[in-house]
C-alpha cells in the first residue's frame, strides 16, 4: 500500500516539476494518502463480509444436506425386559428424518405433515420375544410410548410395518414404531406395556435403558 502511495506521489511530482510552490503538492499527497487508506479499509471490510457469508453459506448447505439425506440408520443392539422377564424388547434399528421415508417405513406426506406441526419423526425397528407367557401373546404397536428428557409422553404413530399379531412362548415378532417429537426434546425411555400382570396384580412394563446414549438427534 505504501508503494502505491509513493508511486502516485511520484507521478504528481513529475507533473509538477518547475512549480515554485510546494504547498499544493503536499496537500495533494495528503489527499491521496487519505483516499488510499479509506479504500484499503473498505477492502478489508469487504473481505471480512465475504468470509462471513461464505461460512454462513457452508453451514446452510450442510444443514440442507443433512435434512435431505436424514441421519443414517443406527443399529443399537439394545435389549430389555419387564419386571418378571415375561417378554424381551430389542431395539434393532433407529431412523430419523427423511431416512424413514427412504427406507419405506412411512409415507412422505406423513413426514411433511409433522414438519408443518414443527415436529420431527423418530422410528424404531423392534423385536418382541415371548419368554414366559403360556399361550399367545397379543402384540399392539400402541402399547409403546416414548418419554422425553422433559417428561413428555409421545404416543405411537402409524408406520407401514407396524407391530401386530400374536406370538407363542419362545417366538418373536418384528415391526416398526414411530413417534413425532419436538426438535428440542431428546428421547429418553421407550416403554412397552405388555398387557400382562404378575401374581400380585402389578402391570408388567418393559422400559428401555437411557436412549440419549444411542439416539441420533436429527434436526
């Protein structure tokens, strides 16, 4: 920058050779220095603005990529039982966002409808095993509910592979369950009401371990 100023000043000196009064020349040099400094400051501000906008654009592109792709399916290997071990629930896979539609677990219009409500979908592929019940154990997707870290209880939403049917002792069945949750709510407990009671009349319920360790939070 200093070299530019000196070059411009030299041009002025050459053009003013023979001038008797150096005051106008000094004034012009001062004006040029002021102009160049102002332009340099503007250039610096422009570079900073471009850098900020580039960073913001990168963030928006990454968010859009994540929204379009959804999170990858998450295998969990989590299994849990009720108080008496009558049944076992295994969480085989977790899907969020558009991945649910891509894997044909729910319809696109369902996902869009919940987005309009300001909610996100989370899907669980589960397997239920009848360990001890002597007879047919009736399965129902609506026996599941999801509790968030804020204590909110979410009921099951319809999936294309919903849980249904009956299983005998020693048999298992696999199906999908889904919940529409708020973006700032973190799933914590996946509960299954077995519909069975122990010898004391206590309802048997299978409650998962803390899901915050395994659930991928889509946004």
